[in-house]
């Protein structure tokens, strides 16, 4: 989800799960046919006698499927072939996922199948949608404290605190320090979660939303930078700025998985007003006139806190405004490194370098934030959540945490 919006996180997670499932399902077949050649990928096209699939490496494989060969249809999430249903070549369509076991064809240009495992694109899409909805109903924020013995994590989510309960059944993942892809998130434990980490969770909430029993969560340590760009290099894919918080000059890499957006001036002014105590004229954040674009997908950032007001301190208003901004990122216009200019005001969420020589990689870069930086009380700029990256909060997956392309 890369650390992309939850939509990307979910897609990445489902795609990674499909690859794992196909590999697992192939094990019993390998035992039955040790000499068989395995080819897995996405169906590119079909014919009266077989199909062409494209592997993850981008290689096309022509597969001949004799009439007597079985096509087994499995559902996403299957761990074996017990629930597989019989199918035929006519059930296969472009976009489906397949794993083929067979023998090299006589001309060496393809494979003659002895068995085909099929996972329908529609079923994969439905699984993706269900995951996306589950993550969007969860929550996220900054880790305030962790108690591994009790399986309890307290996070700051918007302007409120939320307790995340971790059970032995909870799936815990952590983002790699050198990747913003959810698919690269590693299986982890609650003991590896630390104060200051950013966390995204899906699970069951209490009625008041203050406690979430986690089915799955993903965490990572990220850096937040903000300031005016002093240099850009579209060829190298880097930007340089003097960070307002630390006063240090930092160079950040911007890669193909980085989500680069630009906030329109009027919307930036509205966020700034929220930080100061409320939106102008009482208009809600992201309301009519804020951005003339399509409605957003499922919320990607932590749930928004209460509307800023006189009773809300500056730090709480910043967290609340930051939560709103993170949720609306997927609606903002996209930008490119080539479109960034020296003097642009930016806010960046980036990976946390593991060494002094490592260049942080941008997860999200938001340009056009002049008004937001000016509005920050005491000179401390608010931070963005990485959960809305890559088009939109693990890893998507999204995502679910791809994302990660979660």
C-alpha cells in the first residue's frame, strides 16, 4: 500500500494473497506430477484449444488444454482443492488468475496442460471489495502506548484516543523500512510496535468507537517533513527541502509508488481555518465547493475528530484537521515531480531511513500547502497519515494496507 490509500492496499493484498494461494494449491499437484511444469499468472486471452497467460515477470505462456484435462475453479481464500468445483475451458476469461501444471509442448513454445486451477476475476474483485470495506470501517492513528502483555495498544485517532485489542488470532504486519508497498509488509508481533508508529486496523468496534478488537493491523515508522522545496530533480526522482520542524535540509526520493498530490488554494485555506478553530462560514471540510471531482472511495485515514472550536486546543485541532485532510487526499488532483517547482510548499510522509546513507522514500507528497504551514500554531506543522497514499490507508493495501499498493 506501497503505503497507498486503503483501496490500493486492498488490491495489493488480494493480489499477493492470490499468488500465495496458487502456490499453496499447487503443492499437491507437484507431488502427483513431479515432472510437471508450473505456470501461473493472469489470463491474457483464450482460444478454442487453450489460453495465453501472462506471468508476474511479464512473460506470455501459451497453454494448450486437451478436452480431457480438468479445470478446477477455486475461491479466493482457499487453502486446498477440497472446495474446488469442476469447470471447463469455456469458464476461463481474460483477467482470471490461473495456475497450470503440464508438460512443455513439442515445439517448446508453450505448455500442454494436465491440470488447470482457475480463480475468477469477479470473485477476486468481490474479495477486494469486502476487504476494502472492512478496512474502511476500522481506524488508524499514531501509537501512544503499547502493552504486549495485555495485548493493548492506545492510538491517537483524530482528536480522541482509541484502544486496539490484539488477540492471538490478530494478524499483525509491519512495513519494511525500504518499501512503501503493502505487499512487502512483513508478518510481525505486537512487541515490535512502538510509540510514535502509525497504525491501521480492521476489526470490531464498540458502539462508541473507543475500542477496536483487531482482526488485522499494520504498522510502520514514518517520517513527516514540511517546508519549501529548494530543489527538484525529475530525472533522479528526488526533491530537497529544509524541514520546518528540525531545520535540517533533507532529500526525499519520489518513486513510482509514491502518491503525489496538489491541494487547490481554496481548499488549503479551509484546512488552515479548521486548524485555527473552524471552517469559514461553518462549511464542513470537503463539502460542496471544496473540490469539483468524483466522490471519494472508502475513508482512508483515521476517523475525523470533532469539528474544531473554542474548546479544542491547538494540537487537537491540528490532529483533527490532519485527519480530514488525509481522508480527502484521494480526491485531490495528482501531481508529478516534473510539475513541482522550487519554492512550492509541501508536506511529505516518507519511509524512515534505517541508516544515515539511506534516502527516505516518499509515501505521500502534498504540494500547495502554503496556507496550512502558515496556520500551524507554535510553528509545529501538522502531519499527514500514510494510510491515504498511492491514490488514496496497511496497503492498501491499501489497505487495506497495497498499497502497500496495507
